[in-house]
C-alpha cells in the first residue's frame, strides 16, 4: 500500500512486524515508496524485505487525535465530540476500545499532549496500572495505518477507511 499512499500525497514509513514504530534512523523525514523494496540496512548490513512490513503515516500534514483510553463509552463520546468539533473522520482501532482519528492540516504543528489521568473505578495504585491520555499527533510523529498490533491483532478502520476516505471527502 505504501506506493499508493505516496501517490495520494501521504508520507508512508515502514513499520517492522510486531513493532509500533520504524527502526530506521531519520524516519521523520519520510521515505520514498522504494524504501519498502528489499534493501540493505545500513546499520547491520542485512537485507530487509519491507514487503511484509506495516505502513505508518507521518503526521506532519495528517495529524491524528489519539484516544489512549480504555473505557468504551468515554471513547465513543470523545469520537463524537471530535467529529463535531473537527469534522467527520473515520477512526482506527488497534487495541479496543482505544482509537485514533486522522485529519488533515495545511499548517503543520507539534504534538499536543494532554495530562495522564485515571477514571473513577481505576485502581491506579497497582504496579501494572497504565493511565489514560489524549494526544494530537503532529509534526515529527507517525501512526500505524495498516499493520498488525504487537498483540497480534490487525489495526482496523471504522466509519470508512482512512486515508483513502480523507482524500475523496473534501476534508484533505
């Protein structure tokens, strides 16, 4: 999919199987689609076949609202609120109910991070507790668009399929 995404103006980056981010240095600059062809890794001199890799998208011109929240009802309300405030968008789910909504911008901006928070009923004193957070991924970041989550499940799109949907909707 990377060459097709590049044809539509996105900046795809290769994501190795089982990972959430690129391994190559300088990935924030974007890579041409040829980067997904077999190539020699400059660090370890091994040949890598990127055809099996997932596809991440740089968020310089395609920022994304990332709802790192494990409460299904709250995620549903926040998806609706973001749609009302920013316009309609499909959303991607990797580890339900967490979700990510991509948008577009003509003026790139840096990442916006909300504070970590706990919800009523969360036992935040346990060692394994992971707090909730809302972020807007911006310049210098990426999100997984088409890949397998490290837990083994595929990332899935709901309410249409971005990034194809964004291009044909007038929201790009």
